C-alpha cells in the first residue's frame, strides 16, 4: 500500500467535511476569522501557529495531531523526507 503526504489544506477540508461544518461554522467554533480558515484550507497559509491548529482541532472535535500528522508513516508534516542511507 503506497503512502502519500496529505497537505494541511486537504486534511482540514476532509476533517471539516467529515463533521459536516461549513468554513464559517468551523471559524465560529474555533474562535477564528473566516479568512483564516479559508486561507489555510485554500493552501495559502501552510504554516499556521500551533494555537491556530489547536483552535481548529477543538472546533472540529479532534485531537490536534489529526491536523499536524501526515498520512506518510505518521510523521509530522514538517519532518524532512528521508533520502536513503549515507555511506
């Protein structure tokens, strides 16, 4: 089974859709502006603050790790890709 990296924007949209919230509803629940949610979900803000991710996770009712861990080997999204062993 091949693994892939799921960008934060797609992960946020997938989680939001799974709980049946609009972007505005998520923003309200998270105490964030609609602009912040739109920018993150649209891929225009790829490095939000941890406090923003925490607020989104609370709004979605999921652990913050659902937002910050990629599907690839369960590694944090910001972790560098492994390139093979050095000799």
